[in-house]
């Protein structure tokens, strides 16, 4: 029997509130993170992801509190990311109740951070969050996809496919692949990018960016993802977790009960 497809709501948290925009811009309030997390748990979410989108020092303390309060009432895995720069940051989040920790910019600046975290806690706790987009301007990478930071606003010049493979070698246990071209557009996941990443890594891949309707989700799995993640379509009631699981089930994919 194949592994069940995971459906993961993502909560982008800013100053203790869930926010959502398009391409990480024009953010609007989407609710209390603890309340939303509890509701998604009741609806049948398989995991939850919290991303601290400001990640200032004051925001970090807020996130610790959010993680603690959420972990007390959930019985599904919780991934937390945003502003994670050190092994101690990971330790603190795990102590607050996170099951997995996501890293992004800090790993680009210091790739060995991946190995240090993996060596201490095991690769199963470490998720590489990758904001990738098709190249713009004069820069060229072999794959045509580049790694970005700061919500897609800053180009690194790093080839995205090279980076996911390198991260796997260094000890990452999972890839959260977010398409900055599709993020918030509701036009569907970037299936081509998913397929290319699936070809070169053996660790699980989470598809993120672009979900607009329930029928988008099976396509991401068929393109090579192991899990699907979405934010605004869940937050604003446009698609429910049950509808997504129904679509996945009807496509012949294994899902957990909802």
C-alpha cells in the first residue's frame, strides 16, 4: 500500500496573526493561528506548517508562544520556520513543541548549518523551505530555476535544482518547494518544477504555491509531490480539506481519513 498523501495547511504568521497575500505582498489578516490550527486539525489536516514571515527577535518570542499553545492541543506533526539561523533556534522550537523545523535563508548563507542540525537532531526534523522561480533578467542557471530569498524579492543566482540536491546530500529530510511564480495566484501548482525536482531527489517533496481549487491538488501529486500545502484557499474557505481529500481519493491516491 502506498503512503498516504499529506494535506498541509500553511499559516504565515506575522506578530502573532495569520496573514496572506500574493507573492508575499499586500498581506491581509486571516485569523488567530492557534484557533485556525485547531480548526484544521478538526477538519482532518495531516500536518500543519507555521512560517514566521517577519522573524524579528520580538517576533521570535511571539512564535515560541504560538507554538507552545498550538502544540498543547494538536496531535499531528507541526513544522515551524522563519528566521531559524542556528542549531539553538531549532532546539528552542523543538522544546516548544514543534516536530519539524524549516530553514531557508540561513542554509543558503551557511550550507553546513544543514549538517549541524541533521547531525544533532536527525534529518527527519529538518525541512528545506525553497522559494524558487523561473529566471528573470540576464542571469542564467542550468535548470532555468533560481533560488530566491525575502519572499521572492531577492535573487541569489543559485540554481534551484542544484540546491535541492545539495541540501539532500547535506542532510535535509524533506523539501518544501514553493513556486514564487505561482504563489497566491490560484492558477495551480508549478507542475514542471515539481517534476524536475522529483527526478533528482529521493526525499519527500511538499508542493506549495498556486493552489486555487480542489482539482489542483491531485495534479501536484501526479507530478511527483508527496504532500500538498496551501494557505489562502483554506483560510478564506474557498476549498476545504475534505474537498481536497475527496479529489485525491477520486484520483486513486491514498489519503488518511477525514
